[in-house]
């Protein structure tokens, strides 16, 4: 018999009714005892407020801080970027020069008898070319001369101005888009360099220089490509600084004002520039001597860690897991990639555990040396954030391609040998295991080969056998990776041929532009593959309908709810709630507890049973209404995300996935609650609970990834606001409203994750004793979410009533009289 459990019930000590007065213990004392128990629980050290702080620090503050520090080092310290953009409002996102520029443009067009449209304005086109990234002259070294200290900053990246569709430049970007834009000036990738030459190449000489006259000293940005060689915007004056001791390092950040000498009136009055700090140095740096030369020597290892954090993180992950598996004597069969376990048993997590597992010293040694070499070469080209996310995407992609090739070979053997003589070969394909990161490394080797200008020689000791790269329009191809595959198979027969071939296929696809970085981001790819590949295609658990079909028989009163559910099918949840007794709303369900006793039977036991059933139904309706309210909140946040963010960015796509997970999870949870209330057999409710657990686990996993990427995106907005305003010229909302909405979105997603964790725990779908990959990875998130749910979602009414029914008088005068009349033993 299945017992009913409430996901929002921690203590049931409120509104305890009593129908009899013949008891020794008074109900008021029972209520006070229960209330004191609740207070003692609320004052425990591990309260829900502490759990909320821990959860927010783990999935929001930590990714935000790491991303902010990395972007600050990459832009301002390592590359010394200066960002030039339009002067916009933090609140509304409106350009301060819009009204002035529009009126001036209209008068200029009328004077020249030209028709100027908003979409093809040549003046605005030229002005936007002034925006972008400026870097100092690298060949100009500092010396004692003040002129050499005032380095010029030349434009190396111009904002995109030839995009015809507004959707391509709409809304605030994700961290992947920000990383892709910031890494473009230093990237040598063929698709990025071609894009820079066609879309982002400055027209003329735009530069930031230090201008010194007898009256003023300041930094100015000027251009020779705006139709007026004297067009300049300058900062505030530095006349208060001493002449001889001041070293001007970088242009000051802030608003630069157009000078009166600029005769072209269509140019904006102000622009905004963000540069590294500090701007000036009042004292010259200490000289290098024999005693302090060690202080100026840069540590190569620290520099590698700072410039290649994604490679270092991947190295530590693989080496740490290899040591853990060796130290714990883990059986490789528990973590390996195997067709029968991944496809037949739906253990999709083996794609990650198998790719990061190494059990031999030579295996981990060769793979990590290759990862170190390829990471040093390619991380700077893609950007650290995108390089790490592409590694995660390649783990998923290589696993899918590998399983697809195994499936194809199995089907081919089945067609060639219909008599069953090759069953052993098919069994071998199903049971073959593989581990290691080499599939991903082969993908990066393909990209490195295609980006190499000289020919590639893949065969050791045969330097004359080399292969060149051929271009077919935008596509490139080189046969060298395939040659390396056969050479490795010949030297080491135990290596996984299909695993390496899957990496080569994914490498060509990645270089040819598939998947796009927004689809390949972890917060979109992992959740999307789990939802559509596993739950929809493989298992068919979505869309959510009852797994038990209606039998057509008459149901008794106890199974009334389940019969209505089965008959209504997929569209019957709202109708079922309204068809239940007293289900007009939650208030009606609560008021039904106080109905007149004449409406029920006179038997107190039957009346008590009916009231208990009504309370359980009201509690189920309350739970469902709460979950539906949160579902509607997530849906509203999803719709608003299309207004605040880029439509095709990963932060919008991931929110759509979360909404789909929550909708399916809400329907599945109601089916489980209905079956539990109807007290159906375990054979029916167990599959429903398993299906519900899979959906909510997918939501928790996708929600954590989405919140992490949201926190990383906020770090990019705060640090690179000027650059984003120059690249995204059509923003409906300013920086402050967008940041506040992102915080609201994160809060709503955390609220949904709390509900998911409560459902998983109360349905028995989370077991900390038996472990499992899901619990091992998300254990901290699950425990914090459950603690938050226990502290926030308390039951409004009890599911049972104390001291209700037929009472037996244990005390009073009659008992004392019997005791006094009884003979006392001596």
C-alpha cells in the first residue's frame, strides 16, 4: 500500500481539531508543543537562509567572480585594451546624442538635397566605425622620455556596422558572444580573420593620442575617415599634474567631448571610453639593477595559468580524476563508454565519465601532453570561456557520433547475417568499452591542422610525407588527421578506432561552423540532448501522459481521481482539479473542513475518515497550485528574456529549455500525486515516479548550468559595458534594468530548483546512500535546495488531526472512585 507524502510538509502542528473533550492531554498543550518544536527547528544552525547563501555563492557568486577576474586580466592587463563606444544611459540604454544627431542630420540632408534613411545613414555608419577596441603600439617601449611614455592606441577592431537585420544586433549578449567578440582582435582563426576583414576593418586611421599644448594636456581620439581630418573628442585637462614626474600610461576612462574645431556637425557630441587603470603614474618605475632583477622576472608557469585558465582546469580535472580512480581502485567498467549501457540502459552520463577517465600512466601522460600543446595554441584563438565550453560540447558530440557509428555497424551486421551466425560480433560491439580524452584531442588536432599555413607531416620519422590543406570556399580539408588515425591504430592496436574517428568528424564539423557556439554552449547542448534525445526519442516519457492506459472498467470511489486522470489524458489536469469535491479553489477546500456534520454520516469514525480524505485532497490541490504558480513565473521570465537579451543567445535558449522541463515536470508530478491519492498498486505508481524523477533531474542539471552561465554573462556586462554598447546598438533596456532582470531570473530559476529538489526527495528519487553520478555531482545543490524548501514551503493545514474520534475517559472522578474502592495490598 502506497503512503501519501506531502512535498511541502515539515511539521503538522497547526489548527489541530478536537471532537471530544474526554482526554487527559489538552489540545492547547499539544499545539504549544508542536509550535515549540517548529521554533527549535527554525533556530537550528543550518537554516534555510544559510543554505540559500551557500547555494547562491556556489552557482552565482563563484562563476561571476572567476569570469570577472579572467576578463579583467585578459582585456586590461594582458592586452591593454581600450574600448570606445557610444555614450548611453545606464537606465534606459538611450544614446545621449540621439536627439541632437537626428535633428542635425535632417538639416544637413535638406541642405544637400539628399534622402537619408534611418537604416542607411552614411554619417552614422562612419561614426560607428570609430567604436571598437584600441590597443597600444607594441613596438614602442617605455623610456625616460615623456613622448615615448605617451603611446598611441590604434583601432584593431571596429564595431559591426554592415548587419542588415536588427535581430543580429539585438539585446544584451551572453558570455559566449562576449568572449568571441573580445578575442577577435588577437585571433588568427580563418573564420574570425575573414570576418574582421569584411565586417570589422576600420576605414581609416582611428587612434587615441596624447595632445599637449601650452594651455592644455589631455588624451584625444581622432579619425581621418569621418569626412573631416580635425574631428576629435578629448578628455579632461591634466594641467594640475606635475610635468616632470608624471608618466601618462593610459587614456582616462569616461566621457570624451567633441571639440569645436570639428566642422562636421553630424558627429555626436560625446562618446565614452573605458581604458585600464591607473591612468597616470606620478613616480617613474624603479630601475632594473642586479639586486632587484629577480623582482621583474615573470614566472612562466604563473603566466601560463593566467593566460590559459581553461587548459589548466581541464588538465587538473583529468589528472585529479585519474588519481581518484587509482586511489579508490575504481573498476573501469563503472565509468567507461559502452554502447549497451549508454544506449540500452540510458546511462548518458558515461559520455562525461568515460571521456575524463584514464587508468594507465602512459595513457594519461600522452593525452595531457597533447592537451597542454593544443590548449596553448588554440585557447587564445577561441577565448578561454569558449574554449572550455567547446571542450564540453565536444565530449557530448564525440559520444553521440561514436554511438551512432556503433549502431550503424550493428545494423549492418544484422542485415548481413540474418541467420544469427554473427551474434558474437554484435555482442562484442555492444560490450566494447573505451575511456580517455583522446576523442576530444583528435577534434582539436583537426582544427590545428586546418589553421596551419604549412603542410602537416603526421607520420613520425617521415618528414617528407606531408599533406597540405585544401580550401573549398569557406570549407577547408586536410587528410593528415585521417593518416594519424591509421598510424596510431597500427602502433597501438588497443586504441579506440571509432572514438578517434568520432573526434575527427566532430573536429571538421566544428571548424566548418557546426555547432554554433550558442548551440554548443553547455547550458543549451546538455539540457537539449537530455530532453529531446533521451526523454523524447529514446524513452518517450515526454510529452507527459499517464503510463497506465484506461482499462474501461468501473472504478470504485477510492480510485475516482485516477479514473478521471486516465480518462482525461493529457489535457485533463485542470478539469480534474475542478471536478474534485470542493475544488473551486484552495479556500473552498479549506472551508469544506468546517461543513456541518449533517452533511456526513453520524458515525464519528466514518466522518473522521472523510475529513482526512478532504484534507489530503485540499493539500494536493495546494501543492499543484503552488507548482503551477512557479511554472507561470518561469514562463513570464522566459517571455521577457526575448526583450532583454539576444534572441539567439544561449541565455535565451537555455531559459526555453527550463520552461519545457518545468512544464513536463509539473504534469508528471500531478500524475504521481493523483495515483498516490487513489492508492493504486506499486506496479503503476513506480514507473510514474521514475519518469517524474528523470524529468526533474534534467531540470536541476539544466538549471544549474543556466544559472552559472547567467552569472558569467553578468560579469561580462559589468566589465565590458562600453564595448557591448558599441556592438549592440539596439538595446531596449539599459544596463541597470537588464542587470536587475537577470537577478530576478536567477531567483525564479532557483525557486524552481527548490521545488524540483523537494519533489525528488519526497518521491524517493534521490538516494545518498547508494550514490550515483547525479547525486555525486549535484549533492551540494540538492541538499541546499531541500533545506530551502523545508524552511519556506510549510504546510498550511495538517494531513491528520490529533485527538479526533471516539475518546475514552481515562481520568476524572469515576477513575478516582474506582481506585479508592479497590482493596489495597499490604
